[in-house]
C-alpha cells in the first residue's frame, strides 16, 4: 500500500460529502493514495518482492509474469514488462503480459496462470493485481471519487503445489453492460472533453447486477468442486462495497464473519483488492493450511468470476 492515507474527513474538506455519508453507503473509512512519482509498476514491484521472498524463489526462476490492471503505467509496453525490468527478470526472457478485466483482473490473471501451468507451458508464474485508480477518478464527482484507492498484491503459482492450489474457477463477461463503468480517457474512443474522460459509473444498476452474478458464479464454482457452502472456511471477495459483500454471502448462506473485509481501510482497489485482502488474511492468521477459500469479483466490462482455492 502507498504510505499516504486519505480519510473520509480529508474528503470532507475537498468536496460536499461527509464521513457518515461515505461509510453508510460503502463501508469505506480511508483509502491510500500513491505518491506523485509512483506508477503502477512501482507498487507491483514491492508486492512482487514480498511474494517472491515468501515463496523462496528469485525472479530469474519465473516462467511468466501476468499483471492484472486497468491502470497501466502507459499504453505500451505492458506494465508487466516494466515490472519484469524492475525485478531484474529480463535476462531470463520470461513471458510478461497485462490483463485488463478491471476489478476481476486478479481472478482472470490467476485463472490464466493456472491454465498455463496445467498445460505444462510454465512451472512458476508471478501473478500481480496492481492499480493506481486515484489517477483516473473525477474528484468533482463525490459518488465515485470517495470509493477508489491505490495498491498492489502478488502471488506465486507453481506446478508442484501438491494438493493445494486452485480447485475450480469460472469467468464471465457481458459487454452489453459496458456503459455501467467506463473510463475512456486514454483510449481511441472519442470521448467528450472534460471529466467524462475519468471514471464514470452507474452505481445503482451496477449494485443489482453485481449481487446476482456473484451469487450465481460462486454457487457454480462450489457445485463443480463438489463443496458445500458450509465447508467454506474463508471468503475473500473483491472489496468494492460492503453492502454488496454482505448481500452476496447472505444469499450463499455463509456467515459474514468468514469474510475478509478490508474495504474500510483500502477502499476499492479494483484488481489489487483480492490479493491485498488475501495478504491481510495470511498475516492475521485468518487462513490456515487446508482451508477452503472462496474468491469472487465483479468489475467493469462487465466482468465477473469466482475461484475456489485449497490453502
């Protein structure tokens, strides 16, 4: 996480809002803001170094780097290439690519990495979710500016994980709802001038669709894995909005106490939110070896997915 924290009380001085209004609607108390000289690959590099150290491997042993992000360093080359250089993994020639599925980016990246490993193409893959969303928020729009934050998280997937690892995953998308969340500022789309080039979101419609899709895809993953909802030890959802999280786990008959909630102090960090929450669960001892961990995410596109991991 970047060092600087921006609280709801700080936002009260910047726009017409209040701590009570923000917290009641989102569950957010603060979010972190990257320094002016930081870019997405900088945060990704710090998270990756931690993951590599915990895994006991060096960057030159990586076969592939996948970065899930919707806020890349630049249009080209991919942020994964900048990350590869900063990690000193360039001489190994490992593959490096970005994946943009917005808030579902980490799950898409993890599922892709898992497929490469199962195919035999790669043995060790670094998967990163990293975002600098505060660079593309409209600070004049209190409905969206209060939601987003910056951060990065990383994981190492290996071929020799034994009985641990990804049991099932499922991904979906529906471009007919692309208008619900859009940030056309740096693309080839001819967006109107002004703040429309920043993040624009239809929050009410997004909420309803997110809850329904997250419930359905989570149920589908559990069914494919032959696991009942009561067997789930920990749920790590995308940290978009505490009301969405509460609604989904209620429909799944999973106690909210099994959820890892970081949205209050991270805000919505899009593709970084699941690995950040996963890291917090590991550091606080909420996850134990052998636990069944359910992940799910919903993002712009629209994209959504779920994954079941045996820790």
